[in-house]
């Protein structure tokens, strides 16, 4: 017998054994620690809905579904497609803490406390529909949020000290720029604009030009209109210009522009790209209303700028050619 044959057989055995090894599960938790599970979904955060899962059998099914997920590889925020908020699972534990898991994209991404991962695709629509519980509107402070560090936190159970912490931010040319947690793919790209001149504590907002709340005094930065990149630990980190939250007063004022209203008029406000095919931006206002602006591209005129009633998404008006104040009053008067 050839001496190579035993070696080949050994290699085949090793490959077979390695192929049988299971990939790392997304998480591990004792099922009897879970008291209930809150599940959230929706088109935009302001219109999120919730189901409260209380049956021990259903809790067990969800826990086993989540623990059966295999992490395929590490992923990055830029892999997340626009559109919808995905499916959040908030596991309420017996020690009064919680664990949070966010399935996003087309059901092929999951964010946990340890980061963002690619997973084998899950049918999130079926998961939601198969939960036979009452669907109710989620309050604004119920929806789990993602901090700048990428760790999921639930605002209702976060302690005061954590809430007082601010994300890394810097004041440049009179505006605040906030850390995105992402490295600029282009590096500095342009010529250096200046250096960080001073710093305040991480619990304070910068109040002077060139001031940060994360140290790095003397580090170079490059400034553009909507973003800055700062050299931190030999990497160019992307900071985005802080924007204001849209209010109904803002909407009423914007409506006065009529057909001349453009997407650039909305640029000072916080918006989320929720489009798929079209360029659609969603602007949270409050529990009752949100704004949707749709176009064929960010530089093109809007096809519509709709103020939407959150409790009934079929109720909306285009603010460019309607009496916005009267419509708001009408919607408020019909609220239960």
C-alpha cells in the first residue's frame, strides 16, 4: 500500500470533523431566566409597534430560535440596507435586567451587545406574524436604541450615570460634530483643516471652536460641510454634523415654501434614509406625526413631502399644497 494513502485518509478525516463543528451561536442564556419578551417592528421608529410575549411556550420558542442562530462573520454598519427598523427582541430577565437582539436588513444581519454580524437569512415577517399577541403602538422610550459605540441599550432600564454620558463630539466652525463610530474609507482625503485645541469632560458638550469631549488635543482634523474626519489612534474617524429634530412648527414654516420646497430645506433636520429604489427620508417629529420626503435622488426635487399621522399611516397630506395647521388640528381632534 502506498505510504500516501494513510496520510490522505487522515486528512479526509480531519476535514470531515472540522466540517461538523458548529458555528458560534449568537448568544447563550438560560430560558428560565426570561420573564417576558417584547418584540418591536415598524417602517420607521416613530411608527414602531410592539407585541408582548408572555406565554412560557412562546418564550421558549423565541429563545431557542435566537440561540440557534449561527454567526457567519463580523459585519459593519455600512452593510445595513435602508428601509424599516427590522425586528427587535427585548428579553426581560428575572434579575430585572434585559438582553437585546436586533435582526435587520433582509433578516441576514443581527446586532447584539458584542457587535454586528452576518447570519443565515431569517424570515422576519413570518416571525412577527406567528406571534399571536395584540399589536400595540410602542412608546418612544420603549424602542431599544443603538449607542454610538454600537451597543444596544434600552432607555427604560439604563441607569442615570449612563444617560448623562454623551457620545464623543467636537465643536468645529461653530457646529457640533458627533462620532459615527466609523472609519473614513477615504482617510483624510483633503488637506488638514486644523487641530483639536482643548477638551472638556465626556459628560459635557463642547462650547468652543476646536474643543472636544474625548481628549485628543493636538490631533488633526479635516472639515467639510456635513462631516469631519479626525485622526484618532492613527485612524481617520468620521464625525457627522449634529442636526435638529424636526418639529410641527418647523413643518408649518416649511409648508409656506410651497412647490419651491427642496430636500436641502430639510437638511438641517435629523432624517433617516428608508428608501428602497427611491430616495426616501423619514423625519421623526413626535408620537403622533412624522414626515416622509421622497425623490429620485438627493439632488432632485421631491416628488412628495408628506406629513403622516402615526396612528393611521393612510392619513397624510403633502405639506406643499395643503393647510397643514388645519389638518394637524383635525387629526388631533380624532385621536382616541
